[in-house]
């Protein structure tokens, strides 16, 4: 079902739906599982959190479902990644939901990228550059320090819509930030031997993770963001990887595997499937995701 038909089918039902304010818990909708995990950590038992995207989906291209419009209609709070991460699929759903509580500028609308120093902000926009984000790279949550900022942003928003439980939201946000502060030295120690190692990624999902832990992303399998690998680009990439001694290709599990496997065969590099969302594989929550990814990188980059 396309978005236009989906909206037409559900418009009347959404208009008659019971407002979320009558629910026992604050109804929070997050666009992605990583945002949902942080929201649960901050909200505790006071909130009910659902994520729209599945852990295995590309957050740029989420398949809209009728249930998403109903969830958005009942939401007290919507948490989006921002920086145009969801620009291709979220706006039509919001148009169908017709929920003023989560409209832009409303207390219940949370743009998680606020307060984040984004990488790769383009000096100019040109469609020939591929799917370039005008505000910068939106995959900032694989840097756990950025997750601390997002937790505080979420706490502030929850306080804005639920004053009675504000102390709890702020306390749990502090606990979340403290948990990352406690883990960060362990993660950095685990990858200390890999600092400066050159890697190639499929998409630009891992730039923030690489920067935090000192890895050097020299190129991507995509010739430009959002454009599938081409034979011409891969033919140029292979000698570049050989010349720079790249031993690792990092790929999200939902990507096609033929291109990275071909390049790995030609260069002797290893392909590492690394989840970007909790709930994909062994990582059940945000801190578990970073734990798992660090462990996998440590093993893949260990000197031979």
C-alpha cells in the first residue's frame, strides 16, 4: 500500500481515536530503536515507548504501515533523529496522524539532533553529490557521548509534557549518562590497539563511531551517499585499499553482501557485519549495542 492510499484509509479512524492524554502512561513514539532504547532508559515505568523502524531497517527508507499513523495519532511525544534522517517517510505519516501534540514546535516534538555537533555539513548542496544531508551526517548515535546529549534532550521534553514526574526523568537521564561515563574508558581501552587503523564502510553510518574510537574511514563502498556500489567505483576502491593496507570492511547487516564480499576477496580484507540499532542480533539496548560493536571491532582489528 502506498502512503497516499494508506493515509486515505486511516484518516477517519485517526480523527476519532482516543487522545493519548487519557492514558495511564505517557505515550512515546520514537522513529528508530536506538532512540526508543534511550527513551525507555530515561522514561522508566512512567512512559510507554514504541519504535516505528525495525532494527534491521535502513532508517532512511522505512516501510510505512497503517499502525504507524494510529500510533502517531495517540502519541504524547514523538522523538525523531532529525537532520533529515526520516525525511523520506515520516512527514506523510504525520500528515495523516493529525496530532497537534507532536507537531513541529509543540512540547511533544523532540528533534534528537539538537545540541549535537554533526559531521560532514556540506558547504553547498548539489544533487550530483548523492543523498547528501543538508544539516550533516544524521548517524550520530553510534557515538555514545552523543547519546548522553540525546538522553538529556529527551528528559527535558518529558518534563515539558509531564511536570509531575520531572524529577524522575532527570534522575534517570543522569543515571544513563553516568553508565556511559563508566563504560567509555572500557570501550576506549578495548580499541586502543586499533587506533589509526584504516577501514572502509558501506554507507556513512559508522563515521561517528570511528571518530570516537580513533579509526580512520578512508572510503565507502557507495560511490556517493545512498547510491549503490558500482563496478567503476569498486574497481577504483580495490587498489586504494591495497595501497593503504585496509584490512576491514564494516557493513550493516541489512545491506547486500555481494559487493563487500567481492572487494574483500580482491583485497584480502575482512567483512564485519556490525549492527547500528539495538535489537538487531545480541544487542538488546543502547549500551548493549555499543558493547557488542566494540567487542566485534576489537576482535576484527586485533593484530595478526
